[in-house]
């Protein structure tokens, strides 16, 4: 390979960097297989086909329910969540997170993960039962009574409803010191007849959430079944549901969890791990609106003998995808692969360790931006032996430039002889024309993994650096095209490329200075094209998270210092000088 192929290499490297997530699936993700609905025979009383205005999964009622103006509610006030639960239909539909705000300002509203039917973006968790025909079950219009008080840490509350025909239904709900609700559904038979019931639970989104807009970030329906992570985007579940009667995914087995994931938030149903349940992901249209649902129903009925009680225990996670917390729930609460709710990507074997390294440095410095700088320095030290040899060769390549030009002029009419003589000069110095590729190849997985850490981990959200950078996960808020805020308009509204902040300018400058240390391309056209690379990267990186641009700028500065120190000691052997004569 000679320098004529260097632009091709750069293009391929960029394609790998920006398109790797499309080309390769994330680890341990099982393909979603949707069996025909005809294969599954629903249990008695469990909706399995079309009901009302749309299809229904296990234990669902897809009929349209108007949003009432006044609904009796059960207050919830946990250590890290606040909200309420609708006593109409037993919906957990109002959860806000005490530690997170919509913007960096603490005066902004708390992040709201679940919203009631009366709000523009209804999202809720609901609990219920299905039963044989003729047995009255609680439904969407059932008004439950509360045992009193507020759901708090150490203070569970029980909802109850009597069907008036010998069955009393109860839902006991409690919360831990973070985001995990524990729910026990029970049925007590007060009459003289036995009955079979199928407990179910579901999480609904009666709208299609707007995506964060990152191609390397998964948002949608996900779950762990058979110890494997399965995912479906909103568009893919919609497409599958259109082909299979509203069912986007269907699975029967014990263990696991399922729900909806956003960039930073997760709502997941976690049934008892030793109970066989049927998992369904559904999509349908209702009054012109998108409806998405993840539901569980027990595969086998619960038998309630006269005077007896049958119960079904489950848990619900509603909160932030904090890495250490998910790891703790996975290890101590026995929730399999819950940490995979964070989209670590294909380079998970680098991304997750990178996060822990940054988090450890952050615990010492108190600033994630400083942690990124120290981490980058550590990576440079780790790869110094490889980089040193590469930069030594690049230094020799720079010194060989005049001699290579002499060879080109001497044999410009004989391409075969020219190639042979050039390779002789390179061989005399034991250098490769693409000696600078090694550091770039090493940077690609490091860059991409760090990009994922900054993009997907909530610990980076609203994490400040210094000065005007108050959120490392967001773009640099300054913009040269409005004179850094002096002109009262946002140029990026005209084009996203018209956003170029101070840190992207710094990054472009450091890249340009570093480029000056590299040997020039012998072809003038190639040399001119390479001169534009800092400008291209500057505009491209202008829309990336500020933390990543800071990393790239600092990495360029360290590379320049390292390269200058190594290359200044490079010397040519007398043999190459003789070959060039």
C-alpha cells in the first residue's frame, strides 16, 4: 500500500467509525421471532385476538377509554421518585424523578417518566386479571379503594376491589430506596365456588415517543428472554404487528423482564423469575393514534379455592438507567442482564470498562470533563510503545520527502521503475508509507467507545466541565456564526452544519497543527484534499457532544507533543541517501 491509498483508508476509517453500529449488531441480542397468532391458544378469558378498536396481547383490553377529568389517586413519595397512581383502573401513571430535571437548571421541572391518560403523552403501568366467561373481573373503569396513606419507603399500600360475587382482588404496592416497585396481586375467594384467574401486567405508551435522533442509540421495546436481550424499534414492532395481527413479538418462558427504553430512562416489568409467563409486544392504531404495549400474563391459571387466596408477585422498574444501580439490581435482586438496558453497543467490552474508568477518576476529581482528560492521557501512555514506532517512521518519512521527490522526477516516465526505486528507499530505512495508520486504527475503537459512554450514560447528562460547558452530553452551546451569542438568532435553524462552537474550533486547530508534523502527500491533489480534513472534521464534530470534542482536542494536543518529541530524534541512514542519488 502506498500514499495514493491513504485517502481511501481515511474514508474507510470514517465509515467504520460512523457506520459500525449499523453493520454489526450489539452483543447478546437475540433476533426477534414473531410466531403466527394462530399457533398460540390464549388461556380462557385472556384476550389474544382483536378486541374493540385494536389487537390485544395477554390480559389486555384495547378498547378506547376516555380520559376522565377527575380521578381518585394514591400518592407516591419515595426517596427518589414522587407521583401518584390512578385508582381508576389501577394505573401507575404519574412518576417524576427527584434527582433529574428537564434542563441543566434546577428550576426546570422534574423529569416525568410516566404520564396519565389526560396528558399529551400517556404512558402507564397497569395490573389486572383475566378469568372465565361469566366471572366479573376488574377493568379499566374499576375504582379501587386504598388501605390509606402514601406509598413510601417502608410503608406499602394495598388497593382492593370486591366484585360482589365472592371474589376480592387486591394489589399491594411498595417502593425501595431507588426506582424499584414491588407489586403483589392477590385474589381471595369469599364464596363457596373455586375459580381460575390469570394475573397480568402491562406497560403502555399511547403515543410514539420522539427519538433522540442518534443512529447509534437504541430506543424502543426491549427485554430479556431465555437469558438473551431482544430489542425492537418502534418502526420494526409496528411493521411486525401489521403482519401478525397486532403482535410484534411473542414469547413464552420463565425469567427475564421487558419494557420500554429511552436514552436515559427505563420502564420495565419484572415478573417472578420462576413463573412461566407469556410475553407480548403489541402495536395498533386507536382513533388515529399510535399505541404500543408490553405485557405479561401467566401461562397457567392461578387456582383459588373457596376461602383461599392466590397471589402473583412482580416488580416494576421506573427510573433512570444508572449504571451502578442496574448492576446492583442485576446482582442482588436477581434481575438478569438488567445492565444491558444501557446501550453499550458492539464495543461493549471496551465501552463498559471505559465508563468504570471514567467514573473512578470522577470519584477522585469531581469533574467528568477532567476525568476525560486524565483518561485520555492514560490511554496515550498505554499505547506509547506502538505510537513511538509509528511516529519514528513518520519522522523518517518526512525526512525522506525530498529524496522521494528526486526519485519521482528521475523515473516519471517509467512507473514500474519508479515504484521499485521508491520501495528500495523505504526498505533502506525500514519504514512503511502508511506508518501513520496504526495510531489512527487504535483511535477508532477508543473514540467510538468513549462516544458511546458520553452519549448513553446518564452520569454524563448535565455533567459540567468548566466555563460555558455545563453539559458534556450536549453540543458546545457557543456558535461562531452568531458571534458566540452577540447576534440574537440561531443559525443552526437554517442548517445543522451552521453550528460551530469554541471547542470544535479548538479541535480543528489542534488537528491542523498535528497534520503539519505528518509527511506531506507526494501527490499535490492528495495533499490539498488532506488539508481540508481538519475543516471537515471541525464542522462534523460541531454537532457531537462537547465531552467528545474535548477528548478529541486534548488527544490531538497530546499526539502533537508526543509526535514532535519522537520525530525530532529521527535520522536517516547513509544507505537511503545513496539510493536517492
